C-alpha cells in the first residue's frame, strides 16, 4: 500500500490547497481517495468542476498597449470594400505589400541597400515617405543616408532651396547626405562665406553639380577662393560646373572673378550686382581666358524657372518645409496680443520673411553682366578645320566614356529588375 501512504502524506502536507478529488486506478478499477478519513472509496466519480485557481485568484483582461500605428498594422493586411448590394467584404493584401509596409515602418534599421533592385527601392522609399519616416530627427537621417548611398541621383538629382534658409538650418545634415546632384539652387539664403553647406560644395559627393545658383548669399572674394580651391589646386570639386549664378553679391570684386577662371567647362555666368571696379577689364578677361561672351539680353538660364526639386525625395523636401512653417505659426496668445496692440494703436514690430528681389539696386548700377559661351557654329571660318579635328577627338572620348559606362553599369551598386522578374514579383 505504498501509493496510499504517499497519497496520505500529500494530503496532510498540502491540505490547505483545494486540489479537488484524487482518483487512483488499481486492478482495472478507479478509486477516489477520501480526504476526510484518508481511505479509499470504490465509487463512481461524480461530475465536479475542477478548479485550477483558488477563489481569491482574479484575472484582468488587458489589451495590447501599443500605439495607434502598431494597432493599425494588425488590420493593414485586409482590404475592405462594399459589394453592389451594400455588403461589406474584405480580402487579404498581397504578401509583397505586407512586407513592404513592415520594412517601411522599420526603415531606419536597414543595414544597407547596395545591390537592391531600384524598382522595389523606389516603392520602399515612397512607403516610408508616406509614413513621414524621413522627417524624424535621428532615425530619418539614418534611413535617408541608406538610400542616398545606394541610389545617388535617383533619390534626388535636382534640389531647389531658394529662399528656404530655415529648411537649410533645420535639415542641414539631411541636405548634405544627398549625392550626385546635378542642379542646386541656394539663391537668397544669406549663407555667407563661412557656412557649412558652402564648404560641402567642394566635397566629392557634389562633384556632379553642373548648375549652381548662389544669388544673394552675402558672398565675398574669400568665399569664392575657398569654393574654387579644390578645382584650382587638386582639379577636383566643382570641375563639371556649367552654369554659375553669383549675382547680387556686392562683396565680390575683380579679385574674386579671377578665381572663377579655373572653371574651364563653364558655359553661363551671371555676376550682375557684384562690386566690380573695372567692368570692361573683367569682360575682356572672361572672354580671353575661358571664352565667355557678354550677353546684351538676359539669359533664360538665370530666370530660375527651370530649377526645381526632382527625384524620389521631392515630397520629403516639401514635408520638411511644411514642418518648418508649422513651427513658425504664431500661437493663439500671441495673436490676441497683437490684436490688442492694434486696438490701442500701438506699433508692433512684425518680423517678415526675407524675400529675394529679382532686381537689386546694385544690379541696376552695374547693369546686366551675364555671360555665355558661343556655339561652335558661330565661330570664325578658319577655326572650322580645327573644330572638325576636335570633333573626332570628342567622338573618341565619347566612345571611351561609353565603354567605361558599360563597365560601371556591369558593376553598379544597384540592380534593375527585368519586366519578367517584376511581373513575377507582383504575383505574390
């Protein structure tokens, strides 16, 4: 009767616990232990509810305490529509869209996108942009850098920050992360010679800039010397520059124009509104050394109509600007205070946003100083033979560049899916 001794020991030692009836099978029969007498009764077990917990135990039903974004993710995999009869029906989203949404919510945790197909990367960027992931202070910069490192000009090829000096001050590191820009408009931002962004122009990441607009930025000869130093000394930096606007910078003198002579590829130049002392000497110098001719009429390259933000991050830049404008909105108490001052006739100093004027007094004084490089067809007749020979050299260079481009594309950082692969991917 070893089982009975062990069972009685268990009952006496833990009698305070409500364990319920205990059944033991012996010789094919089921016996219930009698807890009161410590014996065994051969009875048929009665249907009695078994309690795992004591009566004092309580259970609290808790919902998953997550934010609204996480709660929305639990229903993101359904698409709700209505039938013709007005009934609500739902269907599951594709696996691709579910994975895309999940990765875009955690885009800042991506290690690298180098070698990732650009079609999917563009969709991933748009999904993260719709969730405003790139507007976040720290994680947004880290996520944006992953895209710019892998795709360069696809993320942004042209950036217009004209009169957006507040965006520059708030999102300077994000702006510096853009690579392979071809057009950059920083007009009317009052940056000055010592600004960090002007120093960034000389970096290798922006050596692809062909159109640079620095109108009305309080630049002087020292700023031009610093900006052109890599081109003059190391043959790097803004060596591919074709269009340069330095108008409305009255601190630029004849000395600063001498630094621009290192831009051999320059086709258009605007130095209207600068502090030139001998204008005729500057005109002759530009024509003799880099072949720029003074234009009698304004050039369309400097009307600022063709410069705009283009690329995947176009909406991202707009989100930055909207965030800055929201932060600048006056509060309600300030509005009431202004209304009170106006009621009592007191003057109130209103800080208006500095706007860039197209025609400055200095521009009117010095006149239109826009320059362009004449076309080959307009050259003198004796130069045509040399031009023909130069055409052959250019064609040879183009062939060599084409071969280099093929080698580069064969080893490019990101892949491009074929139509068949893309159709196959959309079936998931």
